[in-house]
C-alpha cells in the first residue's frame, strides 16, 4: 500500500488518528495527542504501515538512503 493512498477510515475517531499521524511525525502535537497516536499504533497494522512509509518518504526527501535488509 502506498502512503499516498491510505485506506478509508471506518470511524470519525480513526480519521482523527490518521490526521494526527503526520503532525505527530513532525513533532507538532501536544504530549497527550502523541501518546494517543502511539497507543493507536499498537492496535492498528495499517497505521503502523503508514508510519513506516511516512518515515521512508521523509528520509528520501532529505536524501537519506534507507537501510538495507
């Protein structure tokens, strides 16, 4: 799945979590919101995949090569 095509959220709460993910990655959220997003990451494989892909995209934009497997 591409980070550019996230799955449709199944609830308003899920939409809120997806919207907060980018802000959390950028360090733009209060601690409580960051902790809520981290808790959601523990339960949501799709959100974890998006987290990984957003980090990869950010690394590539900064010219940082991904680590080899």
